[in-house]
């Protein structure tokens, strides 16, 4: 399939320079966008977050988000992608390896490609298990940077335990998961970590909060909660692009609620699906 390289659609090829700062330092940012029935979902929100990430690491995007969005839509079209994701990253460019930024004439490098991916409807309906892992990441988890080694290590631990995710905690406080946000339900109300520097403010997360406020009349508390609150919640679910919403039925050895997908989780999932079905 085709890829996007600095605004140009070309054959997917080995184009990464060994002195690309994304490759050497993880010095760059990225976005993953879901494509449903040939249409990217919530693209504007993803572009806005990309802009914010760029600003926070002092990276100048090589094109306006309007142009980037147009190019990504073109890529989806030429690849005839129906179900899957768009991956896009912007690195601080190619320059002789020095930790400090290259001079201002060095342009950022944008690459994007698409991948076909089936929807995880079965897991969404049936739920899955998760494990706990200590959150050892830096203190700017709000930036969607290419530096994902702590996330990779946590997810691998989940994989080795046949779990769908590693739910991260800093001491007693639950933050998010290795590649998704975490929600708990207690007495009919939702709790999720506030969108500060300790978590990535997920696009799916924001949509879920909107759905609860505007459509379902469910109270959402963006506040910190503990590992103990998590393990004794009525319902737990995770959220991320394309994975959407997955009920968590067991964490380590602890069964959550009745060990079945909860009613509130199912309602939210149903409303979320109506965004693309
Ligand atoms: N991950 N938290 C982390 C650490 C994430 O990596 C992600 C997404 C999310 C959910 O964000 P969103 O709803 O905007 O996808 C939360 C993407 C999918 C990834 O790295 O593959």
C-alpha cells in the first residue's frame, strides 16, 4: 500500500534515515486515528491534539493541520481502506546526532500509513482481563510522543499474562493503561483520572465523557481514584482509538463486579458505536 512522506503519496518503502531524530531519540509525536466504513473518525480532534503535542515539545509542524488532514484523507482513499487505522508521526527531522535541537532550517519529517484492522467487536462485547503495573513514565504523559518504552514494557507484561492491557498506577493512584484510558463505575457514576500531565487525554475518553453528559445523563467525575477503588469498582473499562471500549472483568486475580460486562459500560459502548454504524 501507499504511504505519505512529507505531503507526497508514494510507495511504502524503506525511507527512514538513520539520523532521523524520531528513530534515534524518539524525538517526535504521533497520532493513531480509527477508520470505520472508509471514514476517519474524529479527525479534527486528533489534528488538534497533534498541534498541541507539537507545541509542547517545541516542534514546528511542516504543514497546517488542514493540509495534513487532507493528505491523510487522500491516503485512505488511494489505499481503499475500509476498516483500520491511520498512523501518523512527525519527527524533529534529520540532522547530525546531537541531543540539542537541530538548527531552525531543519524541517520536521511527517510520515503516515494505513493498516487494515478488523473491529474488536467480540472483545468489546465479552470483555477481557487486565493486569496492574507500576507507572514508571516521565511526567509529561499528556504529550503523545514517540517515546513509548515504558508503555511497551508494561504491555508486554500484559501479553505474557494473557491480558488485554496493563493498568498503570503511580503509587496508589490509577492513572491510565499502557495504550488506553481507564474508567471505573461506582454506584452508577463514572470516575476517570483528570486530564493533567499524568495521562494522555484520549479522544475516545473525551467522547465518552460527552456521551455521558449529553446523552446518558451519567455523572462523570474527572478525579483521582486508587487501586483499591479500581479493584472494588462495580464496572471497569478501557478506551482507545479503534479498540473503542473494552469491559475489564478481572484484574490480576481480582474479579471486577459480577465478572461480566456491566450495564453502564454496555450503554456507553452502544452510544459510541452509533458514531460510525
Ligand atoms: N494509544 N493513553 C495512552 C497512553 C495511549 O497510548 C492511548 C492511545 C490512549 C487513548 O487515546 P485515544 O482515545 O485518543 O486513542 C490513552 C494509541 C491508540 C496507540 O498508541 O496505538
